[in-house]
C-alpha cells in the first residue's frame, strides 16, 4: 500500500503576524533591581520596548558608538 501524504501542519503563506521590517526580537537578562523597578512602575512606562531602545541609544551616543 502507498502511504497517503499527510495534509496537516506546515507553514501557510500569509498566516500570522507580519514580520517586523525595522525591528528584531532579542532576549537579554536584566538585574533584579531593574526588573522590580519595571514591574513597580509599569503604568508609568507604557511602551517598555521604546523606553529601553531610547536608553540604549542614548548610552551608545554618549559612548560614541553611534
């Protein structure tokens, strides 16, 4: 008998969220005191990604990396 080709699974074109064109997801570790501060003031920082990007960009400009 011939094996029947399975018709389940696999990536469908156009499915899911579109990939970011100008952003890349990375993972990093933060010191516990920073994590606690983020959690304690989460309502004061509505966009944490932008906040972190701005802080890193500012530090890189200060250090003349950018």
